[in-house]
């Protein structure tokens, strides 16, 4: 892990197209801004963990246990 000290207004650049800016520091809380391409998802860690858990739960469902939808009537 790389540890970097930054002050409000200072930035960290990741690759060619991601910039992390320290917006403000208040007590033990830091507000940061992240500029990244729209196609790159950016999540808070707790949200990312919830998304992963939900995806794993959905993948573990047996398709045979789901209710069967009858076919639509033919015209």
C-alpha cells in the first residue's frame, strides 16, 4: 500500500485519466473528489461489498427453484 500525505486542494493522479483531489479535512474525516471516466464505476467500499454479496447470492440460486412463467398464448 502506498501512503501519501496531501493537503486540501492537492491531488493524486492514477494512470492517465483518474484524479483524486483532497477537498477538505475536518477532524478525522477527509472529503475527496474523484474525476474518472464515466465507464469506470466508482463505489464506496461498503456499497461495493453489498453489490458483490448480492451478485454472489443471485449466482447461487438454483434456476429450477424459480417459479415457471407459462408461455404467452399464441395469436
